[in-house]
């Protein structure tokens, strides 16, 4: 059987455009849809609706912001599922567990072959093919999606059913948010104590448990420059809300505290900035 080469890609955020660049570099043909077409980067056939994008795609792959955006691209007369019978459909957005289950059911009912595959590893991971994909789906559908997932992911981890997989991704992002908030609080405390934060950051970026996040986001926290490059404050704030809901009262004080800090960041209109801007909300703690 020949390797699949044509895909519909839904969405045009940071991750969607990075995945598109990776697929294009490997010779895949792309049909793309996004609510705002001018946000789409790179060569592709631009489509007026998700259904139009899905018409000739062997695979239909979604990277959008949230449950509502996912529903908008998949469901209804102009949604991708209306034209995806028999196709492998991959949903890689970070979703609530309840909606993820709903999406899988509806995709099966539409005659598609659904694979839930949220990814982690940021924009650089997509461009370099080093993402990790957490997956749910039948063995046959996962095997069919494998050539696509392996183009952008170094690891494909089967994590159970749709609810388990969506929860896994949420907890993955919650861990990132807790570490990021911890770095922001530590740098703020160091500055308040009159310490040389540049010197500390140089050390923390090279040694210790926080080295990767300090290296990636520490300079932005010190300079106050937060252009969106990997993940916005708004995205992590949404993920933390879903995480707290999914925990259903299970005690998780650090995750809850991170959720409160990111909620405050949204109130401060920091949602469109890179997640390193969480330090601005940390500095304004009551």
C-alpha cells in the first residue's frame, strides 16, 4: 500500500502552522482551512470550509484552540465530518475530556476513523519532528494515522480511551504551568530580595530541575518581552480550567494556584502574550 500523501489541516495557530511546515518539508500535499485564511502560513490549497478541505484528504487533522473551535470545524453541514467518511480523522487540539469523548462518538457515527492525538513539545518540537503524541483510537485507526503522527512526533504513546487521553494532555500542561509559575515567582522573589536575577538565571538555565524552562523563558521574564512563539497565556489558562474541572474536587493545591494565577493574567489582558508573561500576573499578586 502506498504511503498517504494528501491531508486536510484545520487551524492556523502556532502549532498548526509548524506542523504544516513539517508536513510540507516532507512532501505532503496540504488542503487547509482556518476561520481567518490569512493566518495560514506556507504552501497549501486554501479552502472556504472544513468540508471542502476534507473532500480530497486521506487524513483530516485538526489543531485548534478549544472545544468550541473543534466543534466548529468538525460538525454541521460545512464541517469536516460531512466529507470525511472513510478517512482517518485526527484531533490534536487540547480538549476537555467530556468533549473528547463526544468527538470520538460523532466521528464514528459519521463513518470516519477517529484518532485523538493531542501533542506536546511546542513549536520547535513540531518543526524538528520531536513532539510526543498521546493517543486514543482503535488499533487499526492508530496504525493508519501512524505515518502522519511519526512525521512530527518522536514518540506516540497510547494512553487509553478518549477521556484518559484528554486528561493526560491536560495534566501534562498543568505540570508545565506549575513549573512556569514557580519560575516566575522565584524570579520575582529574587528581585524583591535585591539579588542579581541575571546571575541566578544564568545558573538556573544550566543546572537543576528548572533548567529547560529557565533557559526557554527566563530571559523573556526578565526583559518583559513576550511575543507569542510557543504557547499563549490564554491557551494555558483554558487548559488549567479544564484540568481543575476534570480533577472533580481531587486536592491539587499547586494546580489550583496556577489556575488562579493564569485567571488573573487573563483579567490583566495578558492572554495574547507568550506564557512567560505569567510573571506580570505573579508580580501583581494580592
